[in-house]
C-alpha cells in the first residue's frame, strides 16, 4: 500500500509520492467545450491532489505520432471518435487520476456512460462568447477552422450543453476567473462533496512539504 511505499521511500532518502487526497479514490474527469480550461485546470488540479494527470487528446496524439487536427482532417471525424472512445475507456478503467477529455467526448452515449459511472465528472461551463474570446486565434481545433468560428461555437454549445450536464456530477460556471481561482472553485466543490480530504490538499502558497 501507499503508506508503505511512502515510508520506505522516506527511509531510503527518496522524495516520496504525495499521499493520495482523493477520499473515494475515483478519477476526476473534466468535460466542457474547447477553451473551457479542461487541460490547464486538470494539470493544476492533479498537482494539488498529488495524483497523475491524463489528457485524452494528448494520449491520442502520442499514440498516433500526429496532431489531432491533422488526423481529424486526414481520416475524418468518425475515425477520431473511435480512437477517442477507446482511449477514454482505457483511462476510465485505469488508476485514479485527473482526466481532461476532448470537447466532443460527450457526443457518444458510451463515453457519457463510462465517464459518469467510473469518474467524478466536473463540467467547466463557459458561455460561447467567452470561449470565442479565448479561442479567436486558435489554429489547432479542426472544428473551429471555419469562416465564422463564433457561430460554430454557439451551435456546438447549444448541441452539447445538455450532454455535458447529463454526463457531469457537478457543474462549475467559469465566467472569467483566473486559472488559480478556477482550480480553487473545482477543489472547493470536491471538498464540499466529501470527495477530497481538504486537510491533505496543500495550499498553493505553502512551500512543498519536505
Ligand atoms: C473537439 C475538441 C478537441 C479535440 C478535437 C475535437 C470537439 O479538444 O478533441 O479537436 O469536438 O470539440 P478540446 O476540447 O481540448 O479543444
């Protein structure tokens, strides 16, 4: 068990892994539109909780040796969704982590079910106007490389908002907060729900424990 590994690492003078902070030891999955902050919030949240961070798009890209955009354009959306479904199933079955999903992960019923059943799902919800402000110079999202990305974001938001809600256990209205504020909002929600132990989450301003 982890306590053994931790104390023997300490005895060996090796920096131990942080102790687990997820009370229920469930993966925390972030869902939401492109630009909602899933990857940035996920990376910081994982660090605060001392658990691994996984990003489904990054995993797909590592597997393919190709960017999502290039694969999407070359092989088509359905082929990308197949890979995405397989990757999410693997990540849901794996050890507890913080997981950032792709914005279209909720389109398939199988993914919605896998995420809802195997993870604590947090929907980072931002209005399409705000997403457009953040993504107006983006060149990496294949679905947004269109004449009117603002209208596209609005359309995607209206199609997907009910699906994100259906998949999620918690909805966080993001507005325009800073990244640390957003991470704090997610953590507070998880603490209130009894899913993480607040006494084990180090404050971002405290120096790391020796
Ligand atoms: C997609 C969002 C992307 C990526 C792919 C498809 C979508 O992820 O999975 O381009 O359908 O919204 P992000 O949400 O990280 O941009």
